C-alpha cells in the first residue's frame, strides 16, 4: 500500500480488451478523473488496444514488449478479453495470466457484498446480509503450464495437467487472508478438498493452519469445496473472509457474483501487495458477446474495480466516495437490464458521476433517455 500524496500523478495502463470491456472503460475513466481532481490525484492514461482483435491482426494478444510497457505504469485497469472464434485459452494465457504472474499479483481479491437497492436471487432470512471477501491465490495452483498430451488422435490419447502448490505461494495467500480477517474482526473459511485430492489439498490445509498460528484471534475453519459452494447459497451470511486456491477461488467468485445480484457489478483486484509491481483491477465479468454493442452493459463492476484501485493507492476516502456513489445510483433505481432496470451503460455511469459532483442522483433524468441524445 502506497501513501497518499498531496498532488500525485498516477500512471495507469488502460486495457479495455474486447466486447463490453470497451464499453465500460471510458465512463470509468471519467469517474476516476472527477474523483481524482478532488483528492489530489492526477491520472496519466496509457491506452493499449490489446485484445482478441489485436490477436487476429497480429497473432499476439499484446506486443512482444507488452509486459515491459506495463512495467512503466503504476497500476493497470483491465476491461475484459475474449471473443468468439479466438479460443479462450489464447486470450487468458496471452494476456491475463502473464500479467498476473510477471507482476507477482499473487492475490486476487473479490468482495462479495450485497449492495443496497439490489435484490439477491437468494431468499435471505430477515437480518441476513451478504458481505464477505474472497481471497483467491492467483499465481499457481491448478492453473499451471505443467503437463501435456500424448498419442494425439489415437484411442490411447491422454492429457496430464499438474497442479503446483508451493509453501511460499500458499503461505502468502493465507497470510494476506488472515490479516484481512483480523482487521475485519471475523473468521477465515479455507476452501479444501483434502478428502479427494490427497497431496496438494492436505498440504494447503497444513500451511494455512501453520500460518494461522501468528493470528490467534482469527478462527480458521476448513470447508470442502462442494459443501462450501452449497453454503454460499444456503447461508452466505456466515462468511467473512474466504481463502481459496486459484481454481476453487475462480469458481466460488462467479457464484459470489451471482448471489449479489449480477456478475455485472462484481469487481476484482489482482494485487501485488508489496507494491513492487503494478497491480491490476478488473471486473469479474467477461466480454459478454451476447450483449456487446447494445450499450446496456452494466458498468458498475468496472467502476467498483476502479474504487478498489483507489484503495490500493492509499486513497481510501476517494475509493469510498466512488462506492457511495455506486450505492446511491442503485438505491435511486438507475440500473441496467441485468439488474432488472432499463438504463443504459451511459446513464448508469452518468448517475454515478452526478452523485460524485452534486451529491444527488436524479433517477428520472437518468432512467429516461434524453431525446436529443443519440442512443448508443
Ligand atoms: N477476465 C476476463 O477478461 C474474462 C472473464 C470471464 C470470461 N471472459 C471471456 O469472456 C467471454 C464471454 O464469457 P462468458 O459468457 O462465459 O462470461 P461473461 O461474464 O462475459 O457473460 C456471462 C453472462 O453475464 C452477462 N454479463 C456479463 N457482464 C455483464 C455486464 N457488465 N452487464 C450485463 N450483463 C453482463 C452476459 O451478458 C452473459 O449473459 C469468453 O471469451 C470468456 O473467455 C473473460
């Protein structure tokens, strides 16, 4: 975490990516500029058109020196990548995973919080709330390059994929999650599957519990991933911080996004907690080809991710202002269709911006398109 400075210039690499990633990025930059101007933060944007479209043109998701270019930035904002016709492993391994690994973004932080003004698809009991954080290990685990295929195209064909769990990798994820649980005054749920996966998962459990000895105030409980997934649906109020391996965390957080109303509002931060390298902030959702180009993508996941970037920069007050504006927008009923509303991407972003500048959201104006304005 870096300390705030009175007039600070922050260089942010901006990668909108594909599909709705390109639609939710511009309004988010406008919001950052507005909040930054009132908190002594000046942004210099480094725009990159790296995407599946870039891949079809050049054969690469990003240029050969892409990571060197990103290393010049303080932080990275990403929209989403993925496009029909380009295999998903190309977009993931050609851009996202190299960034996460090269810059040691070993924590993937994903808040799962039911915002005011949103109804969960779950039937919550009276007084039950959803407000927890998933800490996903982001550099190793099940997403490894170790493995291969043999006897391709024959009846004997097979594939082997090795998981990689290191003491250092598990310990630093566990420590981050334990510190967070300690600061929130809550407990830690650790995702495991030690009954079926008999080498890596007992190792994960062991390292989590060894690390927890430094945090006597945090109660740690292991949950098998299958039972844990069921409890996300049946009793989400019991969780405060959840720590999980790369794959388990990936799956759990899409479920987390679903129970808070829409994947369109869920944010994530790929953190290099020591600040030695840029961290990367992105919404949980993908490029949503089914709605791309219609101007109805929910921008709140991207905007919330930007608020997480402000927190990471040490500007928590600015981050909280953005989040308060998001909440006010939802309470005023300015919502895109994924949340049951009729507002466009621009209208939702404008409502957030209006709250930042005037402290008010005008739901009527925001929900009804101005006839003078061309509809996107
Ligand atoms: N981090 C990333 O860049 C990332 C993450 C997930 C998927 N992807 C890629 O995105 C592409 C599409 O994947 P998918 O369909 O499985 O997941 P997706 O998140 O793109 O879409 C899933 C569903 O949620 C809806 N949705 C998602 N974001 C929304 C938003 N902001 N507002 C309103 N509705 C929204 C979509 O319309 C779709 O019905 C694939 O190529 C995939 O690889 C990329």
